[in-house]
């Protein structure tokens, strides 16, 4: 009986995957910003990951006067502790910077260049995640980012 259920679940997953690929293939603009009904419905059921609690964030580049401000001189490592489900660390780049972090539950490093004024969210899995932030730009030795609450 369990084998039949497993086969049925596998067939349903394959059908959903093929259906989503076919729906995406009909669009000829190549854009990945369009919403996908199936994906949107699954995301609404699962919900958004919660924000990282400020108390779980540690870095040696935290400003002395403003604990939500990171003043990065060359580079900085932000350590985020997470004892549960997937969480998001949100950063607002005051200056242009590069963020590099391990993907949750994998061996892949994810890297993103963030322009000044843009916000970036970093997914944090269970355990301690180290996120590297570097300044980018010609002659830029100091950059700033703000930890965004909730």
C-alpha cells in the first residue's frame, strides 16, 4: 500500500513539474519576473520565512552608536544564529556592496552585488551562518549597510 502511495505522489510531482515547464515555455520573452500561478499558490501555503531576530546577529563591524548600522571597512563577516526553520536576514545597502553567503541546506555559495539604496534578503538555515560583506567600487574602502527589522 505504501509503495502505491509513493508512486502516486511521484506521478503527481512529475505532472506538476511538466505542467509548470510547459506553461513557462509558452512565454517567449524569457523573463523570470513573471508570476507562476502554481508556484505562487505553493508559496502562499508555505508562507514567507520569518525575519532573523536582531539578538541572533553578531558582527565586528556594528556601529557603536547605532546597533542596526554596519560600517564595513574593506570587508565584514556577519554571523547569524538560527535554531529553527529558514529565516531571512534583510540588509539595506547604503553604499554599493557585495554579499556572499552559503545557500541553506547545501554546499553552494550565493553571491550578490547590491547597489546603494537597494535591499537584499539572505536566507539563513539552521545553525550559524557566516555572511561576508565586501565593499565594491573603485577606491571604496568603507561602505555601510543597515539591518532591516521584520
